[in-house]
């Protein structure tokens, strides 16, 4: 593997790691996570729209936080991006004992 290919692979893996896990507590954060995941996968809004049967303009509105969509639509978008929704306990900061 040449140096250019190695750099590209390292860059790709770093981008995927950044997009792999997001703590989401607001519509704006959900929009940002979806956009980051789509970009990290190298998928355009148009391609995602075609894959999911969603209008490209709707995906744009979702990614900017202009609209709120049903959980069903959000899950369909995540599935198309190879992601899933997970529920975990919220991390809390603990002071010294």
C-alpha cells in the first residue's frame, strides 16, 4: 500500500471513529450526528434520499434541525447509514468522595 493510500485509510478511519458515537440530548445534536455520519460514509443527501425514499429537501431540513421527524424516519435514515439508536444511562460527573 502506498503512502497516499495509507493516509487516505487513516483519515477515513479517524472520520468514522468521530462519527461512531454521539451523545444526543437535543434535536440539534441529533441533526449534527446524522449529518456527520452521512458525511463520514461519503454519502450525499441525494443518495440517502434515494435509498430511504425520503425527499432530499427533507434530509436537508433534518440535518439543519429545521424539522423534527418521526422516530420511524430517523431509524430508517440511521439504518441506511449503517448506524443504530442505542439507549444508555446518562453519565454523571462525580466529585471526590
